């Protein structure tokens, strides 16, 4: 990500300052929880994509930093809600907010961040950007419900799973790119190209998360390994495995997925099946194909350091280890 950081590193620092400014509330717990989640790290890929997309389309004005902060507000709200739904204990290598302050505080602070995001979007005053970002938050909520419906469903297809992650993860990344394009006065074709680039990158990003949940160390990944499986999330490595394994192996996987808790030996058994049938390699290959397709969408833009930074950011998505 070095090319991206070289171009927008200072703006990203301003995004952090803007986030803290917008977190201020007369209710101290809101600022405390929000600051905790913000300071626990994060790749800031979504605000970075908005800033780079705006630059790619020629924008150099003051609105990109506040809007990049809004993107991170929305993302942080989804993290707070996700950790409650998933009963997660770790987030980015630290205790999750719900572990420290409880589910009620996490949900309510997440609600505050969502509400504040809309106030900030209205203050910006661009109805097209408001339309894109508000539409994305609606789709994210639908994606969360869709994922809940698909919990522990061993019959889920690859297409259905991609639909879930398009809604739950990729749509906000796509919206960040589109918002940057709108800021830069891009043509409809350019906005669509950046939106599609962001969608491909977002799906690939989640697919890599799927693989890391099986093969990364907890220290690398920053959250519990095998947690997706424990929560009944049937992700692409396992979907691929289920399409190839024997009836006996499928029954074994089903018995483990149905358990409220499983031990390390049982997780190792599922991982063994995933490795035997190439689920990890299949998922990584799918992510790489998506990134290559995504980069093709940038063909309508001339070569520039900003375009190269976007390409580098896309490549980072499929090479990361956390």
C-alpha cells in the first residue's frame, strides 16, 4: 500500500482527526467506545479508496476528508453490530467493544454512528453522494439479515454466498469509490467503472478473510481463528469442499457445524477436508480473478500515479496475511 500512502497519507491523518471530531458527544460512553474501536487499528481501505477515487477524477478540494470519515463511521458502526451478532471476543487483536462494554452499549453506539453518518452526509449537501451512501447502508442491513438466514446452511451455493458478501461487505467499498468519482465530477461511465472496481475489490477482500479464518494465526488475523465456522458461517472454502467431498465427510462436517461449540480437533478435521479438496486455493484463485477483472475496469482512466496506487491497493487485497 506504499504508493497509496505516499499520495494520501496526510489526508488519511486528517480523516482520523475528523473522525475524532465528529465522535464528540455529550454522552461520554459514545466517544469512549468509538475512540476505542478507531484506535484499535484497521486498514482504512474504505476511506483510502474514496480519497484515491476522488483524486483519480481530478478532485483536490476540502470535501473528500469529511466524506472519507463518514465512510469509516459507517464501517465502524457495522463492526460494532457484527461483533454483537457474532458474539465475537476479539477485534483487530484486541478485546471487542461488546466484550468490554456489553452488547447493549455496542449496539447503541453503533446506532449513534449510523445516525451521525446521515447528519454528516446531509451537511455535505450532495444528494447524489447521499443517495449512494444511504443506499449502501440499506443493502448492508439486508446483507446482515441474509447472512443470518444462511447460517449453518450446508446447501448454500457459491452464487448465493457471493450475493451475501456483495451486500454485507463489498457494497460499502464500491460506494466509497463511487462517492469519490462523484466528488471529482466523473462521467457516468467513469463512476460506474470505479463502482465495479470497488465491488470486485470488496468481494475479493472478503474471500481472503474467508481463507484467513482457516489458515492465519490468531495474532496475525486479529480475531479468533475458526470463528466463522463456529458461528455457522459457511464460507467459500467450505462451500467448495462440500461440493466435492464424500457423503460421509459431509455428514461429519454437518455434525461439527451443528455444534454450539467445537474443539480444536474438530476444527482441524474440517480444515483437513478443506485442504484435501483445495478449498483454500480455490478461494484465493477466485479472489485473484476478481482483482484482475476489477483492474480492467480502470482502463477508461489514463495512466497516473493515482491509478497505479489503486492497482497496488487492489493487489494488496490478495496478498495480505491479516
